[in-house]
C-alpha cells in the first residue's frame, strides 16, 4: 500500500500542474456562485387574476364575491383591452372579462397563448368553481386524498445539489482519469512505470484516489457552502466515495479500449450524456421510462437527494452504497485486466 500511496501523492502533485483537475474545481465554484447569488431559495411566481366586470352586469354578486379575495391576487380593471395590456407585461397571469348577453353571464377568459388544452380547461373549470362555491346553495362534495403524507420537499436551491453531485463529483472522473492516463502515455511516464516493480493495479488505484480526492473535496465543499449543516454528511461522504469510484472505474474501463484521448472521447461523451438523462426524470418525476430507470445515474441522483431530507430512506442509501461499491470493484478488475495487456505498449 505504500507504493500506492507514493504513486497517489506523486500523481496528485503532477495533476495540479495540469488544467484537467481545475475543470472540476472551477465548475464547483461557478455552481456555488450561481446557487447562492442567482438562484432563489424557491422559484415562486405570483399569478394574478385580472378581472373586468362589464356594466351590463346589474347584480353586484360577482364583483362582491371576487372583492373578498383581492388580497389573494384578484385585480379589477376598467376594460378588456386593459386586461390584454397588463397581461403583455405579466406573463404568469390570466384575465377574465365578465359581461352579459341575452340574460346570460358570459365569461371571456384571456390567456397568454402558451397554455395547452388541458391547462385552459383547468383554468376555466377553476374559475367557474371559484364563483360557484360562493352561491348560497353550494355544498362541496370534494374529498382530497394524499397518498404520501410524509413526503418532504426540498427548497428549489437545495434540490439542484444532487444534480451537481452526480455530474461533477461522481462522474467527472469518468472523463478526466482517461485524460491523465493518455497524457502519461504521451509523456512516456507509462514506459518509465513499466520498469519499476509497481503493479498496474497500483497505478490505476492511485488514479482513482486522485479522482476521489478532488470529487470528494468539491462535493463536500459545495454542499457545505450551499446547504450548510442541514445535511447528513456521513451518508453523503459514503455516497461520494462509492459513486466517484464507480464513475472513475467505468472511465478506466472505457479508456482501456483506446490508445488516445481523441479516439476515446466519443465513447466517453456518449456515456456521460446517457447518464445525464436521469436528471430529466429527477426534475420531472412523471417522465420516468424504464430505459432511464435502469441507468446507474438514476438511483444515484435520488440517493443524493435523500441525504438532504430530514427523514432519509436509510435502506435506499445503503442499497446504493453497497451496489455501486460492488460495481466499482468489478469495473476496476475488468479495467486492470485489460490495461495489463495494453498499458505499457
């Protein structure tokens, strides 16, 4: 192990003379600045209902009932044209012009134009129900059932951290470790290594240690700056270690099939983009097809989310730690077997 430690320290010292390692660090710093100074704690948009009640409406019932809720986003305007002018400036809101035609009340709903038919129908029914429930004879028979009363919600800012931990701390090594190996080949370091008593697995393990050092450092540092102490750092540290080892081992395995970074770039790029598709299902849970669920990045990003919850799913976290720990060992063994045949060529 002393040889591994010596090689790791030497590689770490050399890595700071290259720009690859600074990619991960600079991305972490940019992400922290964006989260703290650009992204709000929660994305909130106040939706206002702009209302025009025509003078043909003789009864004051509608106006009276809407005025009860003017503190909840109901604003009265003088005309329908005025509604359109206001909506051009306020793209999150809708309007309604209420008039009378042949003794019938007509609701002219003014929308922005980006609403799909389902959204339009929902707005229409909501408005009708909103007024109907104020009628004296109205009786609500609606029953609301929540399937999961214990689901926790993260702030929008914290909710972005699992994506960063996945792409920057877990999988950056997938690309960078290949760059370092091919750089060693070009500079003749590999040939020098071949005449030493050190083993190939020791060389590869030192590269994994180097990737783990930066991935762990940027992951913990970014989390500490953004989420402060409201995190379970024990589980976060374990997840960062095994997922970074897994990502780097996959990178080593892919790199073992090529003899230059240019030739390996295509395969690495495809793998990274494929893994990144899991972030779509993370932000849009209703879009979770089977093909995305079987990607390793899918359980990883949700496991990272668990460490930010007050009541995390411990068994799910340990399942990921054990599973990706085993996969990291398997890919490392495969990569070692292949590099023993090709690394010193």
